[in-house]
């Protein structure tokens, strides 16, 4: 009797093991696609360039991201990613309510310039109620107020060699061998000069809170959340972003996310 | 004479050339594309395993229609909530993996590529195969329009529709007629997948792209918001999976060898037509 139970149990166990082995094995076998920098992966990633080019072709000059009514703001902007940067430079600025904050515009510009928060606030501003789409899948509608980036770019005048803007930030989401890896992002000049691209200092009618990127967060409304860098201290005009981080154009891009971020 | 009939066994109809090379090639490429799209799509879903109705996701209020998460009920349990009703789905949705260290995740490792949580790779795979899916659809559409396949084989005729009740009854009894063309249920289901479901998947996919929402703002209006589009995309996925299951069952029930042969070599053996002598091969 016990022999029969045992063999049946063994049989069941064997069956279950085979089944799970089959399914797990089948899926693990495709895990190599996660290997950053592999040939297959680079091949698959080429589709992201196609997406970028096709969307840029389809976008009329200045095609706007949808804007929403006040009544569609039903909750606060959900903070995520870094919400409380701890770098000493940032903490010092925060303690003084960002009185000493300056946003530096550097790199391939005719004249480098920096702006205090008060100066940014005294420039032309744009307020827009837009939808923030996180790469994870969720969305949140909020009202953003800030200085159009194009106004700043007109003042510093980009050199003809400039092709991208790189945004340098105070926050970090990861530690590297030589200390915290600072968040950074980049965009092309089409997004940089887009009318809805603003250096946001206001959120839902209030001063931009620390959790959402104080004092200045860039809004690039036709792209996903990771393309909206928070805690920005320097905007650098460059001809290539290959020398920053791992060379992919942003913190999350260096982790394997697509640079365009419009899908 | 008798001997020959015995040799031929069951009365067999003639072999006919049923599927064109276009149908066969696009059929199998779709099968591969959809396999990768499904498993990478579930990987993407797992990054935020909840679906909502409207433009945004409610965090301060509740507009979720589906949610997979883990709850503590004398130990961790997987829970799936659909339209406010919760189900214990431990081991499948919400919480799965080895019993000694289960993981909090929407769909289990066996259903995602990669098997571990990796949104970036899921996106790379999904968008690569999404382009291939669209390209294959366009190739099929052009070939189908030019060759007349769509008009001839897929658009149901008045006679087809008149036969609908009879056809449903025959399918319910698993009695299949192997004719030259598709029966009306086949026409309707293949037509629904090719002209409704797959385009719907592409369009709801595009509606989730903030870039495409600037290019074609009507996408959001048609689907009632980005988060609704995401939910419809998910619903479309479940309908495609359902179609796949029924499709496989029908192939098995209708004669897998014959059905598979027609989709590989194009040759299909139809039922002997009444009044015709059986084809005899010696």
C-alpha cells in the first residue's frame, strides 16, 4: 500500500518537475535578450531608432501634447524616482529655499549664462495642464508652470554644432564605484525648442515641491516621465552625449531604456 | 475492384491547393511575432500591474478596473481585483514563484520575457515585434487585396450568413465540413482578428505613446483616454489568447494533419463531394 502511494507521489512529483522544468526552461532560454550590449539586443534596439525617426516625420512643426482642463486635475502629481535628494550641494540650496540656486547654461552656446530662480520667474512663462506618462504604465494629470526653454536658448544662442541638450541633476538613484551616479537626461533640439518644453518651477498653482523636482524640473511633454529630469542645475549644449554616463544619453537610457522615450 | 476500395480505406476527397504562399508565410510569422509580443507585453504590464479607465491612473481616488497585487493574509497571498471583486490568485497572478521565496509580480515568470523583472528589455522586444506585426499586416493586406483572397475567402456572402445557425450547430457537435473555402464561422473569426483585433491592438498601442498622442490626438478621443486605451490593449490581448486557444482546439478537432498540411504546403484534403467517385490511389 505504502509502495503504491510512494510511487504515485513520485510520479506526481516527477510530472510536476518536468512540467515546471519545461515552462521555466522555455522562458529562461530567452533571458539572453536582457543582456545589454549583445548583438541580438542591439539589433532589436534598432527598432527604437525607426520609431524615433517615424514619429519625428509624422510630427508637424510643433505638434502639441494634449492639454487638459482644470477639472481634470483630480489628484496631486505622484512623486516617484528620486523624491528627496541628499547631495550636500542640494541640501544647502534647499535649506535656503533655493535663494542661491542658479541654473547654468553651458557648452556649445555663444555666451554661457546662469539664472536665479527669481530671474526665471520674471521671464515669459507658460502654464500647461498635461498628462505625465510613466514608463511603467501609469499616468497623472497636473498643471505645470515654467519658463519656455526656447526663451532661454534664444538668449544664450546655440552654436551651429549643438545637436542635443544634456540636463545635469542633483539627484542620484544609484551608487557607482566613485560615489553616487547623478541623474542626467538629454533631448534633441526639436524637443528643446518645442513650445511646451518648459523649465517648470510651479506645480498645480504652487511652488514646485521637492518631491516633484524643486527648484526646476524640465517638462518635455511628448515623452515619458524619465525624460522629465528633476532637480536640474546645468543644461549643457553638446554635439554628442557619448561622454556622459555610459553614453546612452540618460540615467535610465544607461540602464537599457530607449533614448527617444516617446513611446 | 473491391480490393482497391479497401485499400483507399475511408472515402477521401481530393487534395486541393487551398492556401496561397502569402497566407502561409504571414500565418506563421504572425504566430512568432504574437508569441514575443504577448510575453514581452506581460513583462511591460508587470511594471505596473493595474488597469484604469480614463486619461490617468487614480492614486488619490479609484478608477482601477483590474489590479494584481500581494496582500498579507496569514502570510503573503496573490490577489487579483477585477471591477472591485477580489480573487485569491496566489501562484499565478500577484504572487508567484518558488514556495520558499515567492515574488510579488503581476504575471508569473513563465509568462514573461525575460523571466525576471526587466521593463527595459520588455519594451525593446515589444516595439521590435510590433513593427514586424504591422509590416506583416500590410504585406498580407496588399497581397490579399490584389489576389482577391480577402474578397473571395474572408468576406461572408449572404448565403454564408444564412447558413450561420446551421454552421454553429455543426461546430457545437464538432462536425466539420472540409470544403474548398472557409465556413462562415471561420470567415467571421479570422476577419474579426485581422480587421478588428490586430488593428485595435496597434491603435491602442499607439494611443499609449505620448509622442503619437501629439501626432494624432484623435487616438485619445476614440479610446476615451490613455489609460482606457491601455485597458483595451490588455482586453485585446486576452481576446487574442482566447482566439488562439479556440483556434488550436478547432485544428485538433477538425483533423490536425490535414489542417497543418494546408497551412504548411498549401494542400488540403476536402470532403468527397456527393455524387463524385472517391479518388483512388493505388
